[in-house]
DNA sequence: AATTTTTTTCCTGGTT
DNA sequence: CAACCAGGAAAAAAAT
C-alpha cells in the first residue's frame, strides 16, 4: 500500500466548469449517492478501471457538471487505487470537482449512508447586489489563475506543478458542502475578474500585488452573501484580512487606507506565477 | 469524533 | 465625526 497513485495526478486542468454555465439552476441533487446504488457493487475497492470511469461519469452526471471538463486521464486506475487517494489527491486531479468526487467515494467506501447536500456547489448565481461569479475555485495552491472558471478564453498555460507533499490517510466522512474559497481567494478572484468587478476593488500595483478596496462595504456584503451571512461588514472582514498578515498571505501596507498587498503565501494573483 | 485552521464577533484604543 | 487600522479574546464555522 505504499503505492501512492498520485503519480498520474498532474495536469494543467484547463477546464471551464464554472459559474455561468447553464447547468444547475435550482437546488440540484438532494439525495445521496447511496440512495441509489450504482449499477455495480457498492464496494469501490473492487472496481475495475472501467467501473471507476463509470462512477466518474455518473457523479458528473448527477451533478450536472460537464464531464468533458474532468481530466479522466488522472483517474486511470482501478478501485483499489482510487480508494487510496486522499482529499488532496482528488483536488489535484479534478480541481473543484474533486470535492464532490471525494465526498462521493468517501461515502461509498463507508457504506454510504449519508447524503451530502451539494445544494450550493454554487450558490445561485449573483442576484442583485453584484454580478460576481461565485466560483468554486480550487484551493489555489496547485492551480494557477489559468483556471478562470468563467473565462471563455482558456489560457493553455501549462502550469507549473509545484505540488506539495501530502500524506495518504484513511478515509473520513465528510458532510458539509465544499466552500472552496477562502476570503483572500475571494478577494483575489474579484481582482482577477475586472469585467465582473463593478469597481469594488482595484489594483494599485498589479505586479506588486497591491490593491485597494473602493467599495469596502459592498465587498463585505458580497462576501457575506457568499457565506450566507447577511451581517458581514467591512469591519469584520478587515479583521480577517489582518489575520492574513501573520500568515504572510497579505503584507501590511500602512499609511494607505483600504490598501492591502498580497504576500508570499498568496498564490494565483498574478499572471505568471512563479 | 476529535483536532486544527479560518472566519466571525466584539471590543478597546489609536489614526486619518 | 466618520471611516479605518491594530490586535486581543473568544466563539463559531469549516476543513481534514
């Protein structure tokens, strides 16, 4: 079992699953996978490569996600190998959809009893406040900004695979829906989507990663909307921002109000990432 | 289920 | 004064 099948996991993943797609509108999929057993045995460990492939198809299908956006090559393995993948492996292999796949396989491995509510893999798109895509970005560390989930222009940037080490662990049962984006990623994504950024935040110095909030409260509202917290305020959002200083995700910029700067631990904010 | 990481709340006090 | 910035504390939420 020392064989970590994460060798095949490393591809640019230039996909376009994302927000503005025609799929999921309303509350999609509410029932679990377990409720309806797969055509094959529910013991993923014994699946053949073909069954793994079939499972992928079905999961994507159930969630109405364009299957062509999934790099099947990364799943060229049998059930046994599939079961040894950990959470991170899935994210690496499938990006944001990795969450779903992980949840699915985890459930199946554990006998499948619960149902996860992917109710808001993407909370409904914008609404009124701001037409911002609430993309479910991949955790940012493996990917580069080329994974613009809404950009029709797929930048074929063959990202640099600076994969981090990860330990292989057993499986865990997870229930909540993935909340792919952290605050700083949320902010970054607003910056990265000028066309959908109604003057909320602006780059002060693109190459240095310095930016400034133009509409602090509006951004806070948007963030709150994403977190389903209508009482979010800039005051509170900024506190969270300040915690990033210690972690070097943000660097302090004093003197200028509402100005922040991405730090060395913030990935994906510039065009050519190291 | 337990632990760890992040974010949210609230707050006191200083600054622009 | 209003709108920010700095952090400490503690609690809640998420992730793993």
